[in-house]
């Protein structure tokens, strides 16, 4: 299940280079990409893509976040393009577009490190799933290190979570939490504003307690008690999926 609020957050600042020689597919897919990403460049073949890739780096001193490329193209095909890009940037995220008749090429892509591909014609759900996973990986790579360096997460004007001491503080006073309340807050704030599934939360809060018949009611009771104890802690129930904590900013 895709968390679309989180998806919008992941793709907000992502740049993408789309490479496709078929004009109709190019126009149709470009329109779809424009609905999702803030910065898109389009290339008509591999040679054009290498030029745009190089120019983008010269102008911005950074590489495109994602390359979405067709396989069969004139002048330089998708496999050659991928090899050339990896020479410049071995960490580049590349997604391959493949027709059913081209699946024999996918093994070659796997051998050089490509793990994400989409079949043409594009299935919207598959497209969103792959883009979500790649964008999430990019976002967490960019931001998780910065978040981990931060000493505290500011939840609102008076409430914050000290990541070093693992304390929930109101001003200078600690808000006393039970063990499971602590485990819940700690988990929900490991990745800022991430929605954690009910199954994941239960596995953490009741880890090793095999004699307890745990279900979602046990979790709801803990959340309810925590909300009463700390009413300004913004714990959001993402319907039928899980929970997250909304914050104002990080210091």
C-alpha cells in the first residue's frame, strides 16, 4: 500500500532524466512524470541523454537523481547508456523501460547492477510502486544522515524528543513514559514522519513476549493512553495501515 502523503514528500526535490526514442511513448510518459516530479529533462536517445546528463552536472554540480531509460534506441541504446553513466556516477539510480520482446536484455542489465525495471506499456500501479521505492531510497539517503546528526526533534513549541538521551521533554521537564510508550515514540521518530505499519509496531513493542496474544486492540490502548498523557503529541492514525508522529521541524 502506497502512502501518497509520504510519496509527495519523497519526490518533492527529485530530478529525473527520461530517455525514450518513440515520440508517442515519450510524450505520454513525460506527462505522467510531470504530475509527480518537480524537475524533468527528456532525451530522444542515449547520445542525447549523455549530453544532457553531462550538461546538467556542469550547471548544477550534481547528477540527476533518477534516470528512466528505454532499451532499444538509435545511436546509443539503453545498455550502452547505462554503462557510460556508471563510469561517471556508479551510484546513479537507473530504471529501465522494457517491452515484452526485450526481456532477454534484462539479464545484461542485472549483471551491471540494475534491479529496477518497468514493462511497456506502463501499468500505473507498477509505475507508482517502483517510483515510490526508488524515491524513498533517495530521500532517506539524502536526509537520514542529516536527521541522525540532529540532537533533538522539535514536535511543537514546547515539546521535543532528545535523540541522544531518548527522552520526551516538555521544556526542561521529562515526560515519564512507560516502556511500551517509550518504544512506540522511539520507533515513530526514527524516520521523521514515516508511517509505520501496525504489524511493524506490534513486533517492536511486544518483541520476545511470545506468551502474550497481541492484537491491534493492545496497540490502540497504548496509543490512547499516550494521547491522554501527552495531548499535544500529534500521533496520526493512517487509516487501515499504521501510525506516524507529525512534527514541526528538526533542530
